[in-house]
């Protein structure tokens, strides 16, 4: 078989995103806190980018005008800067340039240097005032275990058991799995003794292998008499989970009131004691958009919560330096690349503000009843509708609302939550699925708890509200998604 190489020309069309457009979409998708981090990183890495002073005449764009948007021609004229080859020598070259600029160096101090020095002081001060990180559950148990007086083999067994306690405080393996005669000298008896001691540590309930055992550990450590509660957990656990209270009361020969009192006392127990320790995983939420009632009319004022985004500018000195023919070509090229990169970032931020504000205004206009009356009046709103009104692609709308939050009279909500499908009632009014869920929650809250509504009756109740196009299985699905138990488990005796 003969093998050969040949050249061939082919004419084809391909759709490619300009690097400048890719960067613009990345900035558009960033939430407010992430954008602040990106700006901080760019300020630290780009020597020509600096914070604009209050008295500067730098105004990037008329953000309040929804019709203003960066020109597409400017977007495609520039390419994305890839700072390959940039090194410490490039920055040293800037410091060594004296000819033609010595007077500037002698008489002027960079505003960027002053601002960053002040920022460093603020950060250092904030660091000193920040609380220390929370101790993990593993470290908390280990510190207590070191103080326990026990046989050496029991101590070794306990240390191994602590390694297998999860974040909720439960032991995730059977003790038999930890008994390895070839690897450890302790036996199953040592493991059992160690587990008994671990279950006496704080937080109360740690070291359990099930929720039932977790309750028993907490019951033993209660100062008051919990004999009835202990009997319920030990002997009638499954019946309790099935809400079979009359049968339990009959077997124990007690009243329903006594049984409900015992259940109420146990309701204060923690089913995940380990979560009392460890790192706080709650992340801060910062609203990107604010919606306020117009004091001079019956509408709403939509604005961006971007006061924390600083105004940026390109340093005039470096701009002049990049055009000076007396400066060597490598330095001017380095400056030009960083100036372009800084300008592209500023343009992307302006475009983000314009797009996000226009999308938010369109959403508020379409969901006017939601802002006026609440969750029950949230109507279906496809992203395609907003894309058509704003005049952008649906993917742009998706990126604009991704990870963004809106602050309004209803609270701080994900902006994406205002987009959803829905159904139409008998009066021709549209209801979003979230509004249907809110109506379902209202019906369940108002039901007679001694005779809770099953899914069939919930479906009929929704139909009485005008929402008829809902199947029983859909009601059951929404009820489960909302963590609402079945009717027999909601029944109160």
C-alpha cells in the first residue's frame, strides 16, 4: 500500500467568538463578589490600571440609559491580550526608564501606589479584627480524647474510631471492619469500650450509628427523668416514625397528651450533633440589583448595587510613555499590551452593567404583580421573552442572571427564580410553578391538622382556587420537593 502526503485547499465558513467577546461574556456571568476579586487581581497584575480619583473626568458610560451599550465595532477591533513572555524583567524595565520622564518621577507619586498602600492597611486591620476559624469536629473530638483516661489499646481504638466519624457526628463503619489483627493490636472489645467513651464526649449524641442511637445517647445524658422517652425510642421507634400514636398510647396505657408531651421533649434533640462544630459553610450573598418603589409614581426604580465596584482608569503617564519613540520597542509593546488589557476590562464591566440593568428592568416590568402582591402572583416568564425585549441572545440573558441576586420588598432572591414555566387557571390567568407551590403551601398551612388533606384532596383544593391543570402525581411531586410529609404523617392527635 502506497502512502503519500498531499496538500489540499478547502473553503469553508466557521463561526468563532472573538477573544474580546469571550472575555466580555465571562465578566457578564460573574456575580458581584467574584467581579470585585477579578478587579483586585487585575489591579495587582496590570501596572497601567489604577483606581480613578473622585475628581477625575472619567465616566465610562451612561449606565442609567438602557439604550447605551458598547459598540460592537470596538469589540471586534481588539484581540484578547495573552501576556506570554511577560516577566519580572518587564516591570524592571519600567523602573529603569529615566530619559524624558525623570521630572515626572521626581515630582509625582502614583495614585495607584497611595491607594494600594491604604488598601493594605485596611486589609491588615480587617484581618486583625476577624474571628478565628471554627474548630473542626475531628479536632474537637481528638482534643477531648487525649484527656480520657483508659487503657492504651482502648486509646488507640478510639483514635481510629474518631477518624471514621462524619461531619454530622455519625460513625460511618461497623466496628468489625476496624478490627484488623494484622494491623492493630486492639480487639473488638477494645473498640466497643472506646466507642462507649466517645459517646460521652461533646457534642452530645456524637458517635452514634443511627438516628435512633443518637437519640438514646442524648436521652441518657438528660438530667431529668426520660424513662418514657427512652421506652418510646427503644421499643416503638418505627411506630413513632409512622405517626401511629393511638396504637402506641394503647400499648403503653398512657394518654395521647402524655405521648405528645414526650414527643415534644424529644423534638428538641439534635439529629446531626456534629454540625454544631466545624467550618461555617454559609457563603455571603450580595444583591446585584435593587428594586425600590418609586416615591413619585406607582412604578419601581431598578438600579444596580454596584457601589463597591471601583471606577478604573488607565494611567496617563504610562499611556504617554507607550507613544514615546525614545522608549525602546519592547517596553512600548509591553505597555501597549497592558493598556489594551485594562481598556478591555473596563469596557467589559460597562457592558456588564448595561446588560444586567436592561435585563433587570425587563424582568421587573414583566413581573409587576409579583413585586406588588407577592409569591402567589409570580407568572411564567421564559428567558426568550426577555431576550426579545432587550434585543440580545437568550444565552446572554442566561449569563446575565446566573449567580445574581435581586433585593426587593419580597427579600433577597435569586434573579433566575423570576424565570419559570407555569400553567393557566380557569380565568385565563397564568401562574408560575413557584406560585402553584406557594398556593399549595397555603392550603396545607390552613388545613385541619386532625384531618389533613391527602394528595387527591389537595388537587381538588387547588382546582377550587382555579388551578385545574394539575395532576395528582404533580401535587405529590411538589409536596415532596417542598419537604412536606404525607397526610398520615401530618396528622395531629
